[in-house]
């Protein structure tokens, strides 16, 4: 689903990853992380997709750097980050970008 975001500027955290085989609790943790992120001050929305070979991209949108820093430091998110490195991801890259403008059509 396309996230409903406010007028720019705001920040986007782009998480590109290659999953390891098997679920190993990943699905439940991913759902929990979205639930927790939605409750964080400064969270604006999220979009996520993964292909059959395990490559995925999740983009989360945030009001400011402080909101991103607070999310990164969240205790339960820190556990998910550790488990991601240990068992769920063969590789990943995280990028933080400033959204300056957006355009589109239709209702997200």
C-alpha cells in the first residue's frame, strides 16, 4: 500500500535487504516492528515489498532525524536489528534521505 505522507520536506529511511532461507520468526517480528513504528512519535508511514528470491525494500517515512534516532534506539527494535544480523539477512543496506518533493496520482 502507498503511504499517505504530509507535504514535504520529511525523511525517508530505505532498508534494502536480502533474506536468508526460512522464516525463523521473521514474519512475526516484521509485523511487530511495523506495529511499534506506527506508535512512535514522528512516524509518517511505511511501504514494503519482497520478491520470491527474498530481496526486499522497506521505506519508512519520518518527521525528522530525532524521530529516526528514537526509533533506532527503541529497545524492541534493537533486538530485531540484532536478530536480523544474526539470522534473517544475508545482506542489507540502510539509506536515509530527505524528501524534497513528491508527485503522484490517485489516492494512496
